[in-house]
């Protein structure tokens, strides 16, 4: 069992930056791939970024490529999502999730076994 807690959300202006943190419980966390997803009001949940268990591979949605960076520190059981040049359309509840999948892309919600409760990001235009 892995428990995930997100933090770092907030209210910012367009072009500002935020760093989200996903903290996982248990020593098994380091063996999981981790992804970030988001859900805006009235929209479907969408993939944002993912990182393999050892940080060797990262994946991004086209909408955030070049602006967001996912990284992890397994010694601290944390995964980060650095978000730069934020836009109003980035406004959403952001969730991290853990996956045992060894697949490529890691963009499908069904690949994930555990989910956090979410953290709200609001970007004013």
C-alpha cells in the first residue's frame, strides 16, 4: 500500500511559477513510477507528466512540454512538478499517482494503482 500526499498548490498570476510536491509513504514508493494528472472544472482528468521509478525516463503532455518539469528524490520519497510560465488554462486540481507499470508513456489513468487527494492550482489571467 502506498499513500500519496500532494502539496504546493496555490493562487498565482499568469507567467508565475509553482512547484508541486508529491510525498509517498513507505519504502516501496521508490519502486513506483509516478504521474501527475489534473482536472479542471467541467473537464475530464488529463495526463500532465510522469517519471519512471528511477527517474530515467520522463513523459509530458504536449500542453505542458517545455514549461513543466517532473523530477524525483527517492531518498526523500518525493516527486516534484516544477511549473513555469503558468497560464490560466493550467488552472485545475492536480493529482499525483503511483504506478507499478513498466509501460511507455504512463499517460493512462488506468495504469495507476494509488492516487493522492489533490492540490488546487489557480492561475489568474
